């Protein structure tokens, strides 16, 4: 017989609401950019130590991880919250607004962090209610796309890799205190590509003496889009966007080179590999056809986020128990946006889920503006219930 019930968990988070909000407000007022979350990390570590959680070693500058041991043998459950803020000026007018000019928690990571700390507190106070262990991961630099990889490299899982990974992201698109799960692929991979096209510069009046990299770039840009329109099945989306193209400085001078930078998004590993090969092929042959050369460089990217079936089932059940079935949506559309939760999930063998948690309140019009918007309000009321869903899911996974 289980010794816990969703009613009990909800009562607990409500009774601890003031504490949870105190943490949330402290994080929100002092937002820090990726890899610079020193005070945030200190606050998290101090709280973890106060709660009696066991801090785990790791050579990372920011971010933290801690263990909570249940009673008896069982699996290791990882729960991840990202902790970094964005270079966006806050314009919410909240009395606990950011005190750091030009930096704010415009992606709701302060809510992720506070909710996970609430979960750690509950589990630390109820170790007789579960077996196995929970690893709480407070991940740095999600917005930089490299925090998860950096922490893995610095030994995040040196004392054991979680058997299963859980996490959530705030969603201003969903009603407050509802959960949404995307079955299977939920977020695209993200790779950055840089193409350096080399020609031969000279006088704009004498193109016959030059190799014009600007014209090569123009042809290449349109040819590269045929990877998506002609080499990819129409029902299987991918995106290739070049957001930066630079070359030349005068109207009458042909430059030596042009550099284009773009982002590549796909939902499966095979597509990701195919697109990289195709970019290389088209870029080099297009340059060659016009007497130029090019070098294509990919920086290490993020894999697609694919929720496992048992992960989705776990969260659908836990969210229904805490929020009511009518507050759980299983039909979310995948997003071309990426989240490096996928790096950690991949390291955990792909077992787990990242779900969405609604933060749009009808009483707060500015709560539905969207992520990365300086005016968007993430309501306090999301914190206790977000924490309750994490607690319920953890207990369901580690039930004795
Ligand atoms: Zn974000
Ligand atoms: Zn985010």
C-alpha cells in the first residue's frame, strides 16, 4: 500500500508555498546568464545542504547535483532543472523583478529550479515513501546550448547514470497548472553550420579577373534550401535557416570571401546526418562550379529530444493524479526549438521525458505572451503545482 497520495502532496506544497516562492523570488531577482550562474548555484547548494541532500562532486563552475536516498534498493531517477537566465530586459512590472539590468528569467527557469528544490525538500522529508535514489540536476547554461554537455564532461554522472530522466519546461501557450506531453520526438536537434566561401577579390568593374564569392553565396543559399524541399519527405519536417551572411565592404569591390552561418533542425538522427552530408556536398560543388572553394564547419550540436513511451505514461499518470485528467494534454505538437535536456536524456539511454507545464493564467493577460519575451509573466501559482507533479512522478517511479 502506498503511504502517499496526491491529495497529501498537494497539501504539502500548499503548506510550503511561502518557502517555495521565497526561493523563486530570490532566483528571479538575481538572474544570471549561462556559465555565470555563480550566486544562483550558491543559493541552490545552500538550500540542498540545508535540506540534507548529498551534494555530488563534479568539476563544473556553475550548476549543481545532489542525491536523495530512499529506503531500500531501487533505481536511480534523475530530475533536471535548468537554472540560467537570458540577456533580455525584464518589463513585467512585478515587485520581484530582475535587479540586473538587461538580464532576466524570461524562460521561466527560476520556476523550474524552485519546483525541483521543493521536490527535493519533500523527498528528503519522506525517504520512507520510496526506494532507490533521486539525483536532482540543476543544469547550467541551457540557453547557451552547451550546459548539459559541459556538465556531463565535467563528471555529472561519475557516481552513476540515472536509469530514467524527468524534467519540465514552463509553457505560456498552455493554461496555468496543466501538463502537456509530446509523445516521441518533442524538440528538434540543433546544429550550427558555418560556410566560408573563398573567391578572389578585385575591382567590381572587372569580374573576369575575379572569383566572386558573393554570387557563389547567393546561388549556394538557394541550392541549400533544396535539401529541405527536394531531399526530405514533405511529411517529415526539417529546417535550415541562414541567419547570418557576411562579405564585402564596398559597392565596387569584389571581396575575397563570404561567411554564412546557419542553424539546422531535424527530428531524427538519420535526417540530421543526411542534411549535414548534403550541406557539405552542395556547398563544395556549388563553389567548385563557379571556380571558388569553401570550407564547411559544424559546431557540436544538440540531439533531438525524443520522449520515451514509459516516460510519457509516467508523467500523464502523475499529472492526472495531481492536476486532474482534464488538465493533462497528450496531443502537443513537436517544436523546432531545441533543449539540451536531450543531451542528458541521451546519456541516460533515452529513458525519460520532458513535459510542458502551463503558465498562462486568464487573470494575468501578460502570462501568455511567450518564452523569451521581456513582458511575459510566469505566475507564482505555477510553482507549487509544478513541484507537486514532479514529486508525484518521482514517487510513482520509485514506489516501494
Ligand atoms: Zn529559453
Ligand atoms: Zn528554457
